[in-house]
């Protein structure tokens, strides 16, 4: 019954429509990144091509994450979303400076590890539910391992990043229509709703 009153879970200052739009935008940025990687597979042996894919992908992910921060800026630990957006932008620039496939793998691994850390921190501070934060952090940890294990193989390394982006986009797309707050907070129910429960 409480799940049916999902708008009651959002702080009063969060507009559910802008939050949904922000999540869809972020899911779209991840999906576009993953699909472009998927459909350009024959070109992935060219490290320079992979470098530009990562640059554009990280920039899209970074800006979309900052848009989500703007929608949630009044919630607990929302600043960590801004940090996560900044990490993606920093990873974009680091990918330009990275040396070869191994360097790109380290950029992906460090970005994913720091993203997992911010996710766990947000979860610990009540900024998002554990049911969202823990799977996200595990997916990030899986990307860290995959990037480092395949660092000598640019095709596999960028392929794992593409798979991560698609899976993450599906996860975010579902959460956009879930109706529950990513802040993880349960606000007091209006008195009429509390009486029915």
C-alpha cells in the first residue's frame, strides 16, 4: 500500500517529473554510448577510435549525471551525484591523455571504482535505497575487474564498457518509472494516507 503512495517518498522540493526526465536522460546517455560501442565493434582494434568513443561517452554520462544532481539537489547526499558527474568529465579528459589500450583500461577502472565508492557512500548516507545502491556498486566493481583483466585487448575492454553502459541504462530506465525516490528517504505520509494504512 505504501508503494502506491510513491510521491510521498519524495522530498517536497523534488519535482517527480524533472527527476524522471533526468533519469531518462542519464539512461539515454548510457544506452547511446553502449549501442555505439556495440555497432562499431570492427573498429575497436584501433585504440584511437576507442579513445574518442570513451571521450564522448564519458562527457555524455557526466553531463546527464549533473542534470540528475540538479533535480535531486535538495536530497541527502545529492552532492555525490555532482561528484560522480565530475568524475565522468575527468575520465573523458584522462582518456585523451591515456597511453594505449592499457591506459584506457586504467581510466575505465579508476572511474568505475570511484563511481562505486560514491554510490556506496550515497547509500550509506541514506541518499539512495540499498536495493539500488548495492547492485550499482557491484556492477561498477565488475567493470573494474573486466577492464583490468582485458587491458591488453582493446576489443574486449571497450566491449565490456559498452555492456556495462547498456545494463546500467536499463537499470536507470526502470528506476525512472519506478516512482520511488532515489534519495531513499521515506517522508511522513499525509494524515489521510496514514489512517488508511
